[in-house]
């Protein structure tokens, strides 16, 4: 019987026609099956979760899928899982990349109310400095510095100014919607972008009524996603004292900031300083950048304001250069 059935099957293969007469076949054997648990492709809602996690975190689809499967489809837990994985990877990369020079990067300037901050974050290449993830890191550092400054309990009768070095900056909280500190955000960025990076420094200024902070960023880049953050390679804050609020203060502050960026003074000086010689490093006795026929003091005096202090950041310079005498 078995021989006959095999013969008939062979005849089908040879001439393409089934043999006459009944053909008895054994019932098909079932496939071996096993349960592998819920899959990300089980439903349209899972695909929607995957897209949402991808948009929110910017990580690859593969990693987002792993995160959702590891966390049972919980979006919040999956986001936290991704950050931890990236942070661990970032720390390991940071150790490997440690010592590589970070001379590129961006200056970030952020103003809110009576507080203004200037921060510098460095990376290895200009290419990475143009990456949105790196720029988001600069934004986080600027916001963290701003919140730190706003939380300082001080009664202002005059302006106050402070600096944060790399270590102090790294320990600041990442912000109200972020876990951990700024150094954790740095690790995430290193893990994502694969370059050595450093949180270089920050400066902040708070002013009471009767003072004004002018600002300028050279090569400024604005992005709607960064609100009022301004990015560039050079930045300056100029603290002015004024007896009344003038309509042109914003424009005046920008021009003073331009001068500080372009002329790189070391101190403010006074209106009595004579131009030339050693006085070339004093701001008020320097030739005014936009009109070298007069000094900056001669430009400022008719404006009804007094320049009392400034901060200048140049991407890649030494920290000491940012603090005027």
C-alpha cells in the first residue's frame, strides 16, 4: 500500500496529472508551535506607540522597539529605559574619548526677566555643533543655569554676576522635565553623537530696576524650538545703569555687545581715560567699533547710560578670558 501511494505521487510529478482511483493520504502533521509573548506588531496601537517614542526621543526604531518590548508597551518606562541605556553607552564612550580636544562648539545666550545667562558647550567638530541634538544640549545647559540663578535668594540693590566652571555646571539639575544632572544629559549626547564634549562654563547676571543688560551673539542662530535661546560662536553681556527706561535700550545694548565681541576689552575703564597705549584694553577708551573716529565712551555718554560691567565668551578660549578685570 505504501509503495502504491509513492508510485502514484511520482506519476503526478512526471506527467502533471493525478492518477486515477482513490488516493489515500495520511492527515497532515501539525507544525511545532510555541508562544513567544506579545509582539510589537500585534496591533496598530503598538505601531503608534513606536512612532510616538521615536519622535519623542529621537532614537532608532530598533532601539525604540526593544524598549517597548522590554517595558511591556509602557511609553514612559520605555523612554526611561532608552535614556538609561544611552547614558550607560555615553559614559563608556566618554571614557574612551576622554582627552580628545574639544575646541569647537557653541555659545548660548538666554534672557528671561531680569536674568541673563551665557554658556559654552564644546565638542570636537563644527559638524556636530550644527547638529540639533548638540544644540538641544546647549539649551538644557542654558536653562539649568538660568534656573540656578533664579533660585538664588538675594535682595538686589545693584546688579549681581557669577561664573560657574565645568565641574559646578555639570552638577546642576537638568531641569524640571529632565531626570538627573547636566552631566547626565552630557552623557546622553555623547552616546548619541559619538564625540567628546564638555560643559565648559557659564556666566549669569541679575539686575534690579535702574539697570539693563545688553546682549549680542555673533553669527546668531535662532530656532523656534529653542524659544528665546540664541546660539553662536561669540557672545557678550553688557551691564548698564540708567536712570530711566529708554526706547532704544535694546538697540544700544546690542551695539555695546558688538563692540565687546569685536574689540575684546579687558576692563570697563572710565570716561576720563585717554585713548591709546595701555588704555586700548579699557572698554570706554577704545575706538568705537562701528565708528572708530570716536571712543566708545564718547558714543555712550550722550545716550544717558553708564556701562558698569561686561562678560565676553569666545568659543574655545580659556576661561580666564571671560572675566574682566
